[in-house]
């Protein structure tokens, strides 16, 4: 399966800075074997500028969130049609920072994911256990609940449009990565669950790993079966590091 390397810039970079970083990534990847899909997730105000900056490349652009409704009285929110209008083709749903800071439940995440599909925007469903949940041995149960509820009502015919990202909350921005064995075990569980939901169609679903991915650990993680790419936060803000992670996925 073609790996996907995605850069989640979070709440960083002004429009010009975002366009410059995206252009540097596009330059850095020029001539790289085209065996990897690459998506950048800038903050909303920079999406259109980044789309323009990567127009001559294979890089695609996504939003970091969307509202479940298409329009209406939802102050501060961004809808699927607005993302499309800016040229975004993917969207993150249920990132742990949205769950924790903005109180998004699995049910809300599910509505957002279905809103993305309604507009043919490719959703990346983010799931992950907290430190306490892992200590309590609840990792599998938590991830299973997040995947099942997040994908509730998604028919088999749409499986190919879905990406799942396993991001242990304790590994995000901490410099502590799950070991390749720990990550691979959860990925295997997620793949089994997807298989149960969608049968053979689940084989086209990529499950990314996220949480302190760097050029130093990317190869170890990406060579494990069941890890079909990475969702990169901090290291995606540096063009050299991000391109090195993409190259690790090519290898
Ligand atoms: P990190 O973030 O790479 O900085 O840990 C990953 C993410 O939150 O998607």
C-alpha cells in the first residue's frame, strides 16, 4: 500500500510562512520517487496560500478540523464546503487536541467524519489513548471505541476514502514515541477492527502512526507491517526534517 505522510502544522505559521514552508517541502521532494502520498494540514487561514504554493507538485492540502454542518449559526467554525472552496481535499477529525481542548466526543467526531464524506473530502480519523489509559491497560478498549463510534454508519463502499491515525496522546509533542512494537500492536488491532467492519474493503484503509515522529525514528516505525504512514506534528514545521521522513517512507 502507498504510504501517506501528513504534516499537521497545528496553530503555527502565518500565511506567508506557510506558503514558504510548503514551497520548501515541494522543492525538497522534487525528484523523489513518487511512491508516497504527501498531505499538509496548515491552519485554516493559510490553506489557500499553501494550495497555491504546492500547485505544481503532487502534494495535497487538508484542513485540521471541520464543522458537522455545512453552514449556519456556528461562530468560529469552518465547514466542509469552505474547505473545498480553499482547495483542501483532506481533513483531520478527532485529533486529540480537539478532543481534549474543545471537548469533542466520539459522536461529534463521527458527525464531522460523515460531513467530510458528504463533500468527498478524505477524512483522517485520529484516535489514541492517554497515559492513564495505557497505564490502566485500556489502550485497546479506548482505541476500539474511538474507531467504532468514529466510523459508525460509514458504508463499505466508502472504506477506501478513510484513513485512521493512531496517535497515543502521551507521545504527542513529548519526544516520547511508542516503540515500533507498541505501535504495531495497536495498528494490528485497528486493522482487525476495520476488517470486521468492512471485510475485504478494509484492506485499502491506511493506518498512520503519529506522536513525536522524527527523521530518526521514522524508518523503524514505517517498516512495521500495518503502519502505512505517519501524521507528523513538530517535525513537519521543518522542511528538511519533513522531507527526510517522506524519504524514509519511500525506502
Ligand atoms: P507531534 O504531533 O509529531 O508533534 O508529536 C503529532 C500530532 O499531533 O499529529
